[in-house]
C-alpha cells in the first residue's frame, strides 16, 4: 500500500472507531466533521505542502479545527500560520499483515472480554480486582482495519497487557475479513508496535487552530 491508500484506510477506520459521520473526499484529501467541542473538524492531507496547508490554515477559523498531515513536525511548523499550533508529539503511520491465529490467553490472573459493537471490535483486560487494566479497539473496513485508543493503566504496565490487547484485536479483525492493519502510533506506543512487527510507513503530524 502506498501512503495515499494507507491514509484513506486510516481515515475510514478512524471515523468508524470514533462514530463520526463518514469522511468526505476533498481536493487535498479527506474531511471528517467530528463535531466535538475540542475537535470540531479534521482535515487529513496525504500529500501536504506549504500551499495546501497554508490555504487550509487561512480558510479554517473555528478554534479546535484540526489538520492531520502525512509529514513531520518540522514541516508542519514551517507551513502553519498565526493562530495554529503543533501540540502533540510526533506520530508514526504503521501497517501490518493481520494473522487470524495470533490470539494468546491473557496473563495469569487477568480476564479479557471481546465485544463487537457498531462495527468496532473492543477488547478490555481486567485486573484480578475487577478494575480495567488495558483496552483497545479496531475498526475493520473491508480489507483493512484501523487500531485505535490502545491504552494500559500505568499501574499495570510492563506485564504484556498492551501486546495481548493488540494481538487479540489483530486476530479478531483478520477473522472479520481484514488483511492489513493500520494505525497511527504515538511516541509512547512505538516500542510496543515495533515489537509486534508493525512497520513504519511515514510521519503523521497533528495541527490545531488555537484562536478564532
């Protein structure tokens, strides 16, 4: 898959995962009308440059309008205009062939649930005391599936829970017919995904409108 195809898959799966309206094709890429107070709209640019980013920065005046561009933060910082900021750590677009058999048991003492709701597969792992220790979701959209919101409680890290969530999600998505997984990793999650054979395909940077 080239970066344009990966981006399209990511946009489609992210919209399903977050329960937003369907993405809209735009000349520069994709638009998702998210509708949240701190995430009004999201424009995704698979092939950004100074002209396309600058035009959107001028056009979008509502605070908490977001751009997601397939470029590094150094480019983003050079292209944005006054009233925009790059608030997040660098992101990493990653892909992986999905294996329907890769579903290990949860670590001893932990319990795992898998649920399909509104097209999204959700996995949760509970500690022996019944509290939520780790969770994640994946949204299959045809041949691809987007992993999203992978989280492990700080008190339960370094016990293999994140890997267990991911392998369970990967297997469930493959069993649902997806062949390729797609995700946008944070700096904190990069080591986990590397260890699970996800492969880096390019940078992704978030840009937000901070002023009206």
